[in-house]
């Protein structure tokens, strides 16, 4: 494997997850209790509904076993930290995003290996080789949670430093995310070209469904629009880097990472366009109403 895979990918993901930890406090987990309905609905969509829909899509599109497992691993990945940025851009409830990302990242330590192993058992892409066993599950734990824990400790004992580093690390995380996904695509270009035709459509459809479910399900049960926008991006913007790292470094399969690599490129554009459809126009409407109601200047 290349140095990008063995060194670059884990380091990049570590920096991204460290950045998440720098922005978290125990209060972000406690906030879940203050708006349990929005959190439970979003997590239900993310952890139950999305894998079920992804499984149906995989069967519908008749993907080869290795790509089918890669799609299921992507579906099981938690929301990416970029969801916070999109939520802020399109007037979502960023505090809810932060809480969902925090809780989802912890839960993913259990659900991601579980869903991946179930997919490996069903699709059998490795000729009866076992998937994520206990030792590899511990690797997932270390990859996901240790950097987050370090970031939270830095915030706890050096809050001024954490505040100063928060924005630079966020910017670096986005840049690193783009560079790593681009690098993963470039280093596997020929392999990607061979599979792009059958991956492009399913990843676009899955991204649109993920974003739509994240928005429409909360709205259908009368959860506020800003919370629904946050939920939409949390569910639609997956941590593709995590799926790529686990596929290539933990399970040792480049092909397994292809769905996440394709999704990781396309989701930014799809989510950006989707954001304009669902953005909260309350502030704009309020401004227009005030302008109409204001008496004419003499």
C-alpha cells in the first residue's frame, strides 16, 4: 500500500477527529437531553432507516459484493464534521449538529463494525474471510474516539488554546478532507474508472435520499425547520474519510473504499445545491416584513 494509505489517511482522519474534539464539551452531550425528540429522530434515520435504504439500493443496482459492502460501510459511517459548516451556511441549528456528531461518533464505534460485518456475511466479498473482528473493532475505536477524547481534554485544560486552534483546525480539516479524498481517487484512478459508471448513480441517489430523509422526516413530525436542516446535513454528509480509512487500513481493501471515495467527492456539490432548496428564509422574510411595515421617510 502507498504512504497515503498507511500514513496519510489515518493522520488526516486523526486531525479531523481532533478538530471535532476541540469543539466539544460535556455540555454538547448533555444538550441531547434538552431536545430529545430531534436527536432521537435524526439518530433513528441515521442508524436504522439509512442502512435499510442503502441495502435496498445495493440490491436494486446489483452491485458486486465488494462494492455492496463498501456502500453499507458508508451508510453506517457517522455524519462528517463538514455537516456543521453546511448547517451554519444554510441557517440550520449548528448546536444540534455538534451534539449529533458527538453522539453519533460514539455510537458508530459499535454500529459501524456491526453493520459492516453483517454486510460481509451477507455479500461474502472476501471468500469466507472474517471481517471486523474484536481486535479490528478496537482499531475502529482508536481511530474514531481517541483523537476526539484528546481534543476534548485540550479544551478542558487549555480552553484558550483550544479556542485559538478551533478555527484553524476546522479549516485544515476541510482542506485535508479534500486532499485526502482527491489523493485516494488519484492513487486508485484506473480502478475507480472501471467502477465509476456503476457507483456514480447509486451514490448520487443515496446522497439525495439521505439529505431528503434527514429533512422531511423531522418536518413531518413537526420538528422545527432549523433542526430539520441540521438533521438533513448530519445524515446526508457522511464521514467518507472514516469509511476510506477503515476499508484500506483496517480491512486492507482498496476496492472496498471506492463507494466512499466517489460519495466523498459528489456529496459536497449535491449537499450545496440541496441547501438552497431547504435553507431557512426566516431572517429574509422578517427583513422584508419590517421593510413593508416601516412608515415612509419624509
